[in-house]
DNA sequence: AAAATGATCAACCGCTCTGAG
DNA sequence: GCTCAGAGCGGTTGATCATTT
């Protein structure tokens, strides 16, 4: 005996959402909110959709600030503690939480379509015993994490690559862009004019939903952060704390 | 120009987690 | 402490668009 379905599958509509449905859902949520009950929401809103489907549609598409245009050009904040994702689960949402305007689905898709290949390709050559062409990446990530356990997260951090001159603003990380009160779980990433990175293609910026042409800010910073979280740190690390940044920069000076 | 292949992303499915009763 | 409904999540699928042959 399985558990009761969350909705009547014979009644609910499936497939792509129409603009009308989007509007209905958006208007309803704008007026009433979820009232803490997604399951009952579609009925109240007059939608022939499963509550879970409504929730997903809202979170991944309709909710404000999805793929927002410009607000994160200056600074992004890494809020919420970084946790060992494989132990804690929630890795996609955790990473998405660091990237305003991106959903866990976005991050997941990005990993599955772009980074997984990159990740597997890079590691299949160096440690072929750990990696295969399996359709699921989890075993590879786990194996990769084992290899990463003894290195600190910033050792391989892209934006700190010694081959890339440390930007002035980054050097002043302990200054203005780091001066705001931060909890132990927050890291305020510096913004910098990374001309040396400017050759990377526009797709990176477009993935973040804004056109960076002509901007001083590094268009690829967020992409780098994401890629780095996913690849270099096995999705995340428990060592992403301000304290670690402090010690890192202390060691650099 | 058409077919084949690849890339992307929205959406569904089913599981686990959480909190209320 | 147990049960159950709802919320949240990751894995997966399938449609669509882009690129290559």
C-alpha cells in the first residue's frame, strides 16, 4: 500500500504552463500568498494543476528576481553556511542559494549539461580508476571528494589562481568590500575588474541573466564561483568561512 | 535544404525530511 | 513516540532550439 498521491492525477493538467496559468498563479500568490499550503493552492486559485507543480513553477520561473538583471553586478554575498553536501544533501539548492537569481534547477541543469562533462573529462584521465562514463555523477563526485579532503577550498580557487594577477580590489578584500558586518556564515565576495579574464565568452555572463558588455565588473565571476563550487570543491566545503578567508589572506601578506 | 546530433531547460516523479496533531 | 500530510529536494525525462554533416 503506497502513500496517497498529493493530487488526483486524472484531473490535474500536466505539461508546459500557459501564460494564462502563469498569470493566474502569479496573481493569486501576489494577493494571498501560499497560506502555507501548496497542495490546496491550485484549487483556491482555480488552476487544474498539482500543488507541487505550482510550487515548482513559482520557484523556478515566476518568483521575483529569477535571473534578475543587474542587482548583483557589484557584490554577491555567500550567505548560509557551506555544508558538506554529500553528507547533508541539498547541494543544488545550497549552491543556488549563493547565486541570486538562479534556482536549484538551473544549477542542476548547468552541472548536468556543462560541468559534469568537464569534470568527468578532467578526472577520467588522471584517475580513471575512479571515474566512468556512468550516467550518474554521484560516485564520481564522491570519489573526487575523497581526493579533495586534504586540501583547503581556496587552494585551487580559480580567482586566486597565481597565474592570474591578483586584482587590486581583491587585494583589498579586508577593506571596503569586506568591512560590512558579516556573520560567520557570510562571505562578501570582492568585485574586481578582471581584465585578464575578459576574454571568456559571453555565454558565461548570459547564464547569469545580464549583459555585461562595457561593464567594469568581471562578468565571469559568478560563473567562476559556481564552476568552482561544483568542480574544485566537490560542490561545496565546510571550510567556506570568513575565518578561513582571514587566515588565507593573513598567510598571503 | 534536410537529417542527424548535441545542448539546453522546463517539468515531472518519487523519495526524504519536517512539523503538527 | 508515532503517524501522516505537506514541503523540499535530486534525478530524470522529453520537448525545443541550435549546430553540424
